C-alpha cells in the first residue's frame, strides 16, 4: 500500500510541475507585426491596416500612448494585447535608436487573454 501511495504522490508532483505558472500558457508563439499603443489602436480601429503604415515610434513613445498599453497588430489584422510588464519591455526596446515598430516577437498567451513577451527584435 505504501508503494502505490508513493507512486500516486510522485504522479501528482509531476502533473503539478507540468502545469502553466502564473496564468500563462506553456505554448510559445512567434509572431510578426507592428507595435501599436492602445490609445491609437482604439482611435484608428476603423482603418487600422492603413494607420499602422504611417504610425511612428515617436507617437508610441508619447507618455499618454505609453500609459495606454501596447499591442502587436499582425498582417492579418489580429491584435495581441500585451500584459503590463510586457508593455514596459516593448517601451524599453523602442527606446533603442535602431528599434522600429515592425517586429518579430515570441509571446505566450496568459489566461486573461493578454500576451506575455518572451523576446522582441526588429523584423
């Protein structure tokens, strides 16, 4: 009886270790798209595809835009809202002289539907 209890306990521990942590999916996705702040995303949702073509890094880095949050708009129009910590990472990335809004990123989906940034680079 003790051996089966130990096997059951070990199985439970392995299962717990394999579950996502902090409400995050284990699946990492690589996405390509354009960074856009939430304020501009909302204001230009009717013509988003056209707007992102002329959207500037200077706009995204304006304090009101930074405070509104960050998103990635993919070529097919899919919008990935980044969580608060990831939005901060995007801002730090964009402060680099050679950074631009067209990016390739690795992200994980959170349970609340937002995305956590794993890595980001220029396209």
